[in-house]
C-alpha cells in the first residue's frame, strides 16, 4: 500500500494494555475508541472540509477485504476533495 499510494495510506497500531493498577482504563479506552474485539481494523478518511470520517470497521477482516476497502476509501477521499475545491 505504501509503495502504491505513498503517504495517502498510513497504518497505525494501538494497543490497549490491562494494568491491575488501573483496571478501568482498558474499558474507558474501549468505549472511547469503540472497539471491543482484537484486532479491529478501522479505515478513516481525513478531509479538509469534514474532518475525519470513519469509513470501515471490522474485527480481523481478510487482507483482500481490507485492501478492497482501502482502495474504495481512497476513491471516496479523492471525490470529497474534488467536491470541496
């Protein structure tokens, strides 16, 4: 993806770690990030006019499904940018 799309696609891994010192923290993080299954893949589209839009969310999709949805998200992002210029 990086070779094909450059900096238009960024992968980030977020890990919620359980600690007995703050047992409620993982639950607050899950509620805030809205992911209860691990791993959960999320595709976000960042636009100038509308900010960040969540396009896709799925716990452990196949790589082909993830790739297809990334390609579609890029097309949507390009369309949204054209609409605002």
